[in-house]
C-alpha cells in the first residue's frame, strides 16, 4: 500500500515562494539554530490565546509567559518578550472580557486528500494536514478564528487579508474533514507596540549633558538630575496604558467565496506536480527576489550564498523533522479516502 507523505500549508507556501528554501527545509530537514524572534513571540501569544479562550483564566496565560521567560532577569530578549506579552494579554483580556462568539474548537487538527480537479482522483503521493487556531460559531455560522500579531495595523494590512492562501486552504479542508460549513474567517489581530523600556543614562552621560546645560545657562548652574532607568513596574504601567488604546486590537471578519475553493484545489494540485517534478530531477531553483522579502535575510540565505557549504550547515543549522506545527497536537481527524 502506498504511503502518502504528509504536507502542510507551510511547506506549499515556501515551495511556491522559493523552491530552494523548500528543499533545504522539507527535503534536507534543515532549520536555523537561532529561531527568529518574531516567530518565537508569535508562538508564545498563540499559546496564551489558546489558554485564554479555552479557560478564560488570565492568570494561567500569564503564568505561561512567566515560564516561557523564566530567565528574563539575565536574558534581555526574554525580558523584552515578557514585558510585551504580559501587557498584550492583560490588554486583550480587558478589551474582550466577554465574546460574541461560541468557541467550538481550539488548535484543531485536520487531514484530507489532495485531489486532481480534472479527474477527481486523489494524489497517491501527498495528503494535506494542518491545525487551525480555532473554530467559532457566530449565530448560525461557523468561522475559523485566526490569530495575528502585527507590527502595523492599517488599511493596507487589512486589505491584504483576503489574499491569505492559508485560510482558504484551511477553510476548505476543515469543511471536508470535520463536516462543518465554514462561512469565513474571523481575524483576531493583536498589535505589537514599539514602546521600549527607558534605559536611563550613565553617570558619564549625565555629567556630559549637565555640563552642556551649564555652558548654555546664564547663571552657570543647572538643576538637571540624572535620568534613571525605567523600572519594570513603570514600564508595565506604560505598556498597559498603550494597550488600552482602541487601535491595539482588531477583529476583522471575512467571508470566503466558494469559487475560491475551486481555484485553491487547482493551484494545490499544480504545486504537487511541480514538487514531484523538481524532486525527480533534483532541481529546486532559487527565487532571489524572496531573499529579503521581509526586509531581512531569508532563513536559508547563508546556505544559498555559500552554495550549500557543509561548514555553514554545521555551524548555523540543525536537522529537525518537518511540520513542527503539527507536533504535540491532538490526533488528526482524516477525511475518508
């Protein structure tokens, strides 16, 4: 019996954007030793939101942040993450003390066939699996609940949401696997503030600033005092005030057209055929326009630049089985083949 390979949105999205990056990740199992800070923060908030929407227990979510940032007294990155995540979740709980939807499922896994739209035949090579942040009921309609952490929330950001290949993919497969008609997606956007904890000034900096003020003063004196570092309590209060502002959280419902499902099925099938062809020929080409798509190097830029140097692999990467997003999830409910 042929065993179909499990694939995910992450795999197909990466393959669509850069085949070489997909090869590094999904053929050679390579991931950077240092995980991107934004990805770590996003994962932490997703975990907190799962706890909050499942229990409505803010203290449990905050305890999770404390454990995730247990070394924050010595690790500056953890210290920043703790402050932002704590204020974000406190602000979120204050903004949404009650919900106008019913939670049907959280972190729900699914699995389904990838079908040739021309023949109706299922792929003998691949199945698609995934996990949705949530499924909620609003009145008589079901929506996927999709959490997003964004650095900027503006009209351009919201207009781009309808192009989200992942959500159309998930909506279709949740319908097939779970038998729930999905009307659309409820995007739950949490904005990452750019506020930073004030560092204060050193004694040398203070003396230099004071001397400059004295030089400009007609009296030759200055009442300036040294600027002291902002305490954790002061910074947390300033963050909470920020997260009380209306623009820090946003809910955007988007209905999904049934026509998009047909387009999705055709596109996904084409991706599977292109992947099989690339794997058969051993040719995964680079898309250099993707190297700095987010204003920073792709995770695999050092590998591509070095031509796949074994030294770069040994020092900057580790081998990890693909589809981390499915690990430690509940057992998937496959659609019948």
